[in-house]
C-alpha cells in the first residue's frame, strides 16, 4: 500500500526565512526497486561484502571491538595534525560566488559564522528545545527535554532509524528508517510525526546548499540518490563503486561535497550541480572505516573520522590529495564544531572519550572521558554552545557533556541502539543535513 507523502512547507530556496511558496507537485508513483529483498539478513550480507572488499580487518563491521562483533545496523550491536595546504586566493572569491541559488556565507573566512550561540533563525526561534534520539534497535525516537534531562516522549517509527535530520528549510525533522525504507517527518513545533514517505535505503540524508535537493546516502544500494528536497521524488540516482556511503560535508562554495564510504575505506568527491562523482580514493590504512566528515571554519581543511584507524584524516578537499592521519582515540566517530568556531569535538566511541582539536593550530588540546565509560557516537551542540549531546550507541543512553570543562552532566536512559541524535533547534540559516550541519 502506497503511503501518502508528507510535504513540509516550502520556501524560496534563496531565502531560508521565507515561509511562503507554491505547493510542490505530487512526486508520482515510486519507481525504485528493492535491491535487498531479504532485509532480515542485512547484517550477514554486509559482513560478507565487507570481507570481500576490505579483508578480514573489516569483517566485524561498524560495531567492531577487540572481540569482534556485528554490523551496527543489526539488532544486536557489540561494544566495541597535519597542517592544511595553503589557501589559494580564489577560495574567497569562489565562496562568494557559490553554487547558484545558495545563500552566500555570512563570513567567507568562517563557514560557521551563522552558528553563533542562540543565533536562531526566525523559522525556529519558537520551537521548543529538544533532543531527538533515534533508537536503531527499538524502532523508536526518544524525545529528551534538555532542561530536565528526562525523556518526555517516545515516538514509534520505521525499522532501524539511523539519524534524525533537519530539513534544509529548518521546518521538518526527517527520521531515516533505513531498513524500513521510509522517512518519518516530525514537526519540531509540536513534536508530532507525520505520514511516512517511501524512500529506499535511507541510511543518511543531506541537502544541497541551494535547497533544491535532498541527497540520500543509500548505503547498501551503493547509490547517492538526489531527490526533491520537499516531496522526496527521485531526480537522479548516482551509482557508486565504493561500498557503504555514509557521511558527507560540502565545500564553502557548495560546488562539491566529500563522502565517506565506510565498508570499503574510500572517499568520494562529488560535483553538486552535475550530480557526478569526480574523484575517488582509498584511505592509506589497512581496514580503514571512515565515518563523519567536517570542514574547518576557513574551508581549507577537511576532517574525516575513522573508527578503525582510531583518528581523524586531514586533507585538502580542493586538490583531493592524499590525507594524513591524526590519532585521537579508539573508534573515532563523530565531529562537531564549537559555537565560536575554535574547537572541534571528536567522539571516540571505542574508549568513551571526546578529543578536542584546536582549528588554529590543527593540534589536539584536550580529551574528556565520560564518567563511568560509554560509547559516544553521534549528536550535536546545544543552541547556547554549553552542552555537547552524544548518543551512547552500545549503552542505551545519551550523554550531556559540559563544553566548558568536559564534565559529564547526565547519562539519560533511552531505547536500544541510540544513534544519530539531533539537538533542535540550533543556530543557522539553513541545514545541510545529517544531525545538523548549519550555515
């Protein structure tokens, strides 16, 4: 039975605060075909593919620990500085021009200039502050009140929700039900879910900087699927030869983005407007498993977390040159930028810690350990910048960490397998996706 697509309110792609606009056309019948008919044996298929592609070092999948384990998207996961190349003169000019239709950066020298403490868009300023936690193995989303550190609501969603993703226009939160092949929209003004939308293999979700397209990371389908940002109708499916497309970030000018392929240990460079892969390379580490991707405030340096290399790869995205490894901690996974654009928080899932990287020097300056240990995964920074929120992937809990001193403020019980949680609302004019990449 075909589900009725949920349509988030439209806006003019050149003005994120405009709340008017035409009603989108009906996307029409689904055309995509299920490529993995036996979804219940997903983990086994992934492990076989990983062994073939990347050798025995990857056989334990994203949930790898010292004793081995299953892929993290299965029902029972196990526990488990280099300087950038000199900035060229055309960088600022290119960023100023940008992808056609993309709102220009507030500051060409800082892509995160719109993300200052409590600098909320008029679109979101009246939304209640909440933390939305997708519980991959419970098929639910836990909603936390950050003032009380309590779960105030549990929302049933589709099978294996992986990430909660703010839409480009900031008006909708999309729950990526990966194995369920659907997206569940949540209205952040009310916290209520809407009718699900059929989308195949939505492991993760991003939005092009011009607001036109959603980019679905169809991990097992081996595709980057460009869809209408509102109706989710397919515009173009781009096959890829790497395995496990996963996370991404966009260049300051929005003209390209870099994607991590976790199961084959590769990176892709994609031309945004052409919707075409223009570069591909394998990371120089046996069994590499790249995860989150983030650019530095000045746009010169790209960082890619690698949970098997236990660190962050540092590279020049413009030249797409060979990266170098900066060790951070066991199971490096999520990357988040402080509200003053000075520090990047790196979650080390395998050792229960968070490393701090100073953007000015490119060096690690501190490491925080979660009280009593944990498995910090994905999350975000509070609107005021005072709290870092991270899911505890293998401990059915969420961590609230004081960003002034690294103190563990709270451990909040949630469902099983919490993953890509979204702190919402956050500062910024528009969202590029994932758990909240704002410009």
